């Protein structure tokens, strides 16, 4: 299972990197604020993945919470992320380099970072 741990680490690092970087204009989103449940789930995932490597089952649990609470415009992508971790746990490595999965991760990350109030505008 060394390979699976390596893949999980790569996926987690990519996810955390996207969250940590944010996006240009984080404070300028026109989207409505997601539910508190989604923002809490996304923050829990961010915190868990930045403190230590997680077992795959924990990634599945945390992304499932995000998928369950995602706003309508993000729901399909959040479900894609959650199901991708489930597929990875079942040995399906095709999700690692899948551009649709990457786009889904980016959309969910962008929605959380831009619209959950993680970044506050300062200055101009």
C-alpha cells in the first residue's frame, strides 16, 4: 500500500496548495455565501490536510461532508471529489491524473476560499 499512500499525499498536497494560494480577487466573488455547514466542512478538510498526512478513509469522510453540504452550483463537483477518493481507495488510480477531477477540486476549493470568508480584503 506504499503506492496508495504516495498517491494520497500527492492529491492532498495539490488540494492544500490550491486552498493555500487562494485565487485572485478572493474578496470580489459575486456568488452567494455557501451554508455554514459547507464552510465548516471545507475548513475542517483544510485544517486536517495541513496538519498531518491523513489516511484515505479520512479524506473520504471529510470530502463526503463537503459533498453533502455543497451549494447547488458546486454540488456535482464536490460529489466528484468525494467519489474520486472512494475510487482511489478501491484501487482506481485513473482519478489521479483525470482533468475532470482536477477541475472539480479547483472549483470546490475556489468556492470555499472565495465565498466562505477565509480571506478578508485589506487595503485597496
